C-alpha cells in the first residue's frame, strides 16, 4: 500500500523594511497574514508583528546581534525553516531591511533548495535607502555621484590596501553596513589614501525609527569631532560628496533621546524554544 507523503509547505524569505513599520511591502504583509510560522530577525518592528501576523500563527524570534551577547546560530535557523516547511506549513522568514542585502540569505536558500521546498524571495526597503531618504541625502545626484557601493567592514582586515586606495579615489557614494565599531579604521584608511576633502561622513543611527539621529563630519576632522562615539544599533555610514546635501534637505529632526528602538536578543527566547523540542533531534 502506498503511503501518502505529507505535502511540503512553502518558505517566504521577506524583507520587513528598515525600521518604520509602514515601509513593509504589501506583498510581505499579505504573506504574514497567511503564515503559520514567522521566524523573525531582531531588526523588525514589533508593530509589524502585532499588526499583520495572525493570532493563530507562531512567532519565533531568531535574531542576531554582532558581539552583543546571544545570537541565534544560523544552523538552528536553517533547521527551523526545514522542520516547519516539511510539516506542510507556510513559513515566513522575516528579515530586517531587504531580504538579500547582508542577510545570510544564501545559507537559507541552500538548505531550502537541498530539501526541495518551494520558496519566494520578497524584497524590502534596505537600510541604505531608508537611511538616505530620512537623512535627506540622495545617494546619487547630478554633480555629486552617479553610483553607490554597499559595503561592510565588520572586521578590520577584510579590505585590501589596493581596494582602500580605490575607495578613497572613487566618486561613488560609499555606504557601510554593520561598521560603526570599525569606523575609526574606515576613516583612517580613506584619509591615508587622500580621499577628497569635499567628501563627508554621515552616521545614521536607527534610521526611519522615532529615535533616528544623524551625525555628520569632515573626514579630516573626524578625530576631533565624533571619534570614539558609541552608536545605537543599527547604524549606517554614508561617505561621499552627497553628504553635503544633508544640511539643506534634512526634513527629519534628530531624536531628543537615544533609546533603542530594537530591543536586544534575549538568550532565554531560543533556549525556551529548544526546551519545547520544536527542533527535532535536539
């Protein structure tokens, strides 16, 4: 007798936008309303989860926070995706910002494809676009820049000397993700390679949220102005001629408080998940 195999579910890899809950796409919101399980990053507004996710759905927090204590292992996230999808459930893997920019999407795609699970990728408003818009800094502008580079310097040794020279001399706008803790290294290397004095620095904290703050500086005066400052997560760094436009076009005032919009990951969340044996074989 033929045994019926359970129908596979589906995985939606969706970007939630970069803070402001109104920046989520209609398509991502629709899938959240239909989801059986939502696996959500830390950098997702709680308002999105309370507004769009059905009360019957299970929300599991699988956030990461670089060098700030507990982070959910990527292997465990992969196991959750596969487990729930193979149970026939609609799984929304909700990521802060865009679903495929600095988001570990490759690891998740590999495991989804390996198990022949249907999936979709839904883009979101990335941190670069959100930060630039809310800081009044066009990332490209005639006479200022015609291209943008999205970069990260989470480790101080991942960029070669030759590439630093290229970055210092390009007219492209440079946008650094996850680099606030290595900002001294970024500035020092650009100045060492004689970056133009007309290229400025903007650090955008918690872009698009009620606690957004924008700090600008001349790269050659960085050490006297903002060196050593500790920024709230997430922080985005914009470098280029376009930063000069912030003073003229800033339409959003800096927040008066520095409260964190996205709360830290709590290690008990994932430990509780393990205790409930939601991951098979654990």
